C-alpha cells in the first residue's frame, strides 16, 4: 500500500483548458505528488488520459468526441479504484482570470461562480473551460469543498500607475479595461523559493521573475509583492511567446483590416496562434526544435531566438524601475528551466547589472534542477527555480478547506 495514503491532507488539483484537463493529487503538507496526469484532445476524434502513479505511466483512451465531463468521470473512477478518494480534503481549481473581484484564493459558492462568469469576456479561451471544470467537479465530488485559485490574484497589488492604460478612464471604470497580468501563481511560488535561497524573508526580497513557456511573462516583485508584470488585459501583451506576438503597435489592426482585408477573427488568430517563435522561425513554436535548427545554422531560427532574448532582456531591464534594488533574477517555466542557451543570451545582455553567467552551473541547471547560475560579486544573483503551481493551489485549497 502506498505510504501516501497515511496522510489526510490530499488535494485534487484541476487545471481545465479549452481541450485539455491537467490534474494532480498532492499532499498539501509535504508537496508530495500522489498521482498526476493530462486529459488531452478532448472533444476530438482521439481523446485520451495519460497519468503517472507510483512511478508508472498509464494511458486511458476515451471514446471519440468525449469531452471534460467524460474525462472527469474517468478521473473519479480512477481515484476510487486506486483508493485515493477517502483522503481527499478539497478540490483546487486553477482559474485564469479573476478580474478585480479576487485578490486571493476563495471557497467557491454561487457568488464566486457568477463573478468568474462576468470575467469570461476578458479570458474567453480560459474562464469558460475553468467554469466547466468547476461545475463538473462539484457534481463528481459533491462532499468536498471546491477552491478557486486565480492566475491574476498575485498581481492585484500592482499600483494604478502600473495597471492602467492611457485610454479614456471610462473604459476602466465601466468595463474593467486595465492590465491584470497572469502566471501569478508561478511568480508567487518562485519568489518565495528565491527568498529562501537568499536567506531572506519574502517581505524583504526584490526579484524579477521570468516565467518562460509557450506563454511568457516577467514580473517585478518588490518586498514580496507584485508591482508590475508584462502581460496585460489578456495574456497576449508583453514578451515574444511560442505562438503569440507579444506587444505590437496597435496601428497594425488598422493596416491589416484596411490594407489586407483581415477580419477581427483573422487578426486574433494571427497574433495568438501564428506569431511569436513560430511566426519568425516558420518552423515551430517549440523552443527545443528552434534551438536545434539554430545550432545547424538556420537563419530564421537564430533570428527567432535573438528577438525572443532581446525583448526579454529589455523587459527585465525596464523592471529595475519599479523594484529599484534587485536581489535576484529568476528563470522558470518549461523554457526558463531547460534552455541554457536562452538564459546565457539574456544574462549576457544584462551584463551592466554585474551579472555574469556561470557556464557550468547554467548547463547543470536543467530538467527540474534548482540552482544559482551566475557568478561574480554583483549584488543581484541569477537562479533557475522550477515552478510548482500545483503545490500553491493545493496549499491554498487545504488552508481554505480547514478554515471552513
């Protein structure tokens, strides 16, 4: 019998995407992962669930066209068959957009669901899927408290000079048009880990965190609180990403519609699905593929990496303004944790901060390994810190469940 079953602190963490469902059960007291998996291609011809339990990987094939409700039903069955249900104390849900309603994680009730629905217009690809996951889980785990953990909540400490756009103020007051930021759970987690590595309290630590994956964002964290971030009203603003353009001249919209006859939907697809690393390289949105091509001399692959790193370094430098004193630069996320090439390029461009990349340490900090990757006498240090959003969600869910 698994030793995990001795703990009464298990939390089921659900992260619902438009066609996927990521899940895990964690011990909220130790962060130990009991089971984890991904239901993908939901609603397609070949939906399936892949999961890992006791070190073994398994695959469950779902029937053609089955979606989130079927995936969660299969997950419930699996949890019961493995004897994990009795130790669950809560279900924690990742919710992408909390608007201004939520500054922290909350116990889900009808009012919370209504507020999440109201912010769906700000995250049309994410919040409806998050709501679907919540409602399905409420039926499947009706006796368990359900907790919402918001990507945007950590950034609610940003001052108005950071979150307001220079648009008519009525757009903010009447429609909530402002910068919200995302990846908040990840930025919060790695900032806390950096404080430990620096031997400081979170509240005494100033860091800049770069979460780099298919989606990318930078966060300026002063005295442990988010004071600025690169993403805005939506996750499209800011850095170059896998398929997203990041910040562009808004005048491009007029050019594309009037000169090239693009529709609004075509522009949305262009900026969100056809741009970024994929658009520049014309190869892939996968950083590994682009790095391999760049090593072989592919000119657009090299250009894609150079633009990605330049924009990232420029954003990090800009965030010296809100933090004033920099204790640490953090790389996290799939690219941030695994691409020694990108980390080296970025740190080299930030040499004026006194940062210098330690080549051996940078190469060693891969595949989930935490480590210091800078050398020299500079006050600021550069770290690779693997993120653990599931642990934050589980911890918050357990705390709120105990509070009742």
